């Protein structure tokens, strides 16, 4: 799915469309407290934002602010994800690049897809940890972008172009009382990364009372069930 996306900070309103296209996938273009603005918002990220906005109106794309820190990624480790040819059952849950040659996988780690007697697809297994993998189908490479413990979870992914991605992630504090939502921007062309955090933390109690669970919502939308 090709996306027409423009990312810019409040200080770059005079840039041309061509310049905005270049800036949108470049982490090093953002300074501290720059606002991440996306027009149109990529589909998956848009669903993530709209879902949590039901529970707290502060969950708005305009309220995610840049850290101002650009990190150059070290050589990425190989991911533990299995044979790509055996992952087709997960494909509807994953995010593919515009040319369909690459995908981001944060679902298959220690999980399987099975079909029950009713013909429904079931996600079986699970783990408190999460591997986020970048897979290139053409080269067969599988690289680990992130390995998250139980207090961090990536819930959504979008490709801006064939070398840049956005991830939506929730961080949970040690006392399990607050969520800190975060948007991560990776550029594989120059191996850079930066992040944008929501300006306020969210109450875990409030989210729990609302039964907020984007991953469950995503599975239902894709006609999958948890085993």
C-alpha cells in the first residue's frame, strides 16, 4: 500500500512538497519538541490514535513531541523469527513496505497461527517479551529492530516509503500505574532512529476500566482470535 505522507515540524511551514517528502523519513531533521505532523496519517497509526483517543482525548498526533535525539543504529542482530515462507498466516497482521518486498513483524515471536473447527484463525501462544523484526523477502534477511520486555509493547507499524517506518509503542512504568505512548521513526537508508513521546502519561487504571486493548482490537479487525 503506497502512502502519501508529509511529516514536518511547526518550524518548517515554508518547505515545498518535495522537501517535505524528503524530511518525512529523516530522523535527524527533528529537533527537541518538534511536533510530528502527518498528512494523511498512515492507516495503522491512525487507527491506533483513534482507538486510544476514545479513552483520553490527549492521545492526539499533535501531542507527540520529538526527543531531539537521533541515534545511529549499530549493526542489527539477526532476528529469531522463523522461516519466512512459513509465516503467511501472520501476513494479514503485519505491515508491508509499498513495494511489498519488506515487512515489520512484531506478532510471530513465540506464537503460532492455527485454524479452529469453525474455520477461524487463532493466534496461539504468547510471551511477556516481544521481538520486533525487519524482514526483507528479497534478500531473506531478518533483523531484530527491538527486543522488548513486558513493560514495552509495539502495537502498530506503518511504512512511510521503502526505507522508513513508524512504530506506535506503549511504555509502562515500573509500578504499572502509567502508560507513556511513543511513536518511533526509523530510517533504514542511513540507519538512524528518533522518537516522539506523548506530552502526558496515561493512567493504567483508566485504560483498564475502559478495557483498552489495541492488540485485541487489531486481531478482531483482521478476523483473528486469541487462542
